[in-house]
């Protein structure tokens, strides 16, 4: 697709590999493998790059605050490249009216899925009384889901924790899922850690509360009619395959997919087959990304905002440290262009990158 038509909007929506078409039956994305929404990480540039590596993995936007969309031009929050499909948008909020408005826009902008954040524990999110705070308010979450479902024909899904603060037992989790499912949600992305709202940073909330995969597996057994996707701590193909073999419907990977993106390419190929796989090697991935970089720089973007997403591509390869160091030292400079990436690529011996 021509780079002259980078950004998709309601006015220039075009058919993508998984683009929802309101004239047809609702498209249901394959959730076998997905990349988690990560604030300041999974922006449009990162998603474009990850799509080159993993053509069939479901990608997510960063969390988009519903209140910001309500009060501002949605272009700032919802614009994306059509190559990013299949693509889900995640909203954070607690007002059914605001979230219904966002869901309508998500459909108009051609997203494949709309997701509600019920897991983020950051101070900013807590101040807005949404994210992980909503775990303690299943009725409110149900109201939000119902409003979103009534306003669009996209699948409306929820990403949540297994508990919050002292609400940390299986009965609570099952009751939460049962109530939200009754409002029409059929897909639950379950981060297998509870959230501590006081005393832990967002980073600590991703690491300190212990993982409890067994609770997620039990949830699937007790609600076989629902789609249950496991999130949290997954770093290897063997773990993904085990979760799927044991009955879960999908696996969502976060930091490992971003920090070691070539691993994501391998997972996509292993789960979906070699036919239709992405670029053949890491050098090819960089070369495929360069036209996008050039187009974005011409539109006013800065190289550092694009290049930061590819730093982990050559992890474990000869020259990988030189690659990272050159980009880190040069990409932030005024006037830095694609030649910085090309120079860094020349520091990595071609044909010797490990699989």
C-alpha cells in the first residue's frame, strides 16, 4: 500500500487484512496471540513495525482516555496506518456515555475490536476512578460494556486483573466475570496478577503481585462459553503453546514482544504457519521499515520517536550492542534521518543474526 495514504480515518477508510465492514457480519479477530496495550510503547510507530514481523497477531493501541476523546478531536487519539490491522483500540474510562461515544468512533474509524481497560493501576488512572479501580465495581463495568455494545457492532472486550487490593479470591473474580458477561462481554483478557492500588508503582504491579495462572485456567473451565485470554509474564513460545493446549483461547504478550520483537515474529510463524509470515530476517525488517520512517520524518516526526521501537530487534546477535548504542546516541540529534538506522544496520553482520 502506498505510503501517501498512511493514516486511516472515517473519510479514507480502506479494506485492510482484517478491517471491520459494517455492511457485512461483524468481523471477529483471531485472539490466539495478541500484543498487549502498553502506555508509551504500543504507539502507531511501534505497531507498524511489529506488523512487519507478525502479520497475523492481534495488536492493541495504547490505552486511550475516554474523557480525552470526548472533549477533543479524535484524530489525535485514533489515527493509524491501515497496515496495522488486525487492530484493537483500548479505552480507559468509567462513564457509560463517554465510552459509548468512543465505541461509536472506534467503529467509524474501522477498528476490529474495542476493549475496556479494567487493569491499569497508575496514579493518574486511579485519580480518574477507572482502570483497576473498576475491578471493585462490576456493576459499573457491566453498565459501561452494555453502553458500548449498544453503540457499535464491534466486539466489545474487557482486559482486567484477577483481583484488586483485598478483593483477591476466585469467588470475587468469577462474580466479576459473570456480571460483566451478563452485559454482553464474551472475551476477557485476564492479567494473572492482582493490582495493589496503594503502595506499588505501575511497574511494581507488573512484577510483585504473584502470577496465578491456575485461577485463569479455572475461570475458563467454569465459563467454557466465554473466550479467556491469558496475560502476564509470558516470555517464550513453550509457555504460549502450553496455555493453548491446556484450554485457554489465547495468550496476550506484553514486554517480551516489545523488547524482543524478533521473538514475536517466531511466535506468529509457529502459531499461524509459515505461509503468510512476515519479513524473512531482521535485516529485511529494518529495510521494510525505512520507507515508513522516511514518510513519517517528511510529515514532521522525529527519528528518536520512531527508532526507539526497534532497539531490541538484534538482541542476542553479533553487533546487537553496537546497533543499540549507535541509534541511542544519534537518533535524538536535530536533523537525524534514516541514515542513522542504515549506519546502525551496517554494524550488524548480515546472515549471522541468530534465529
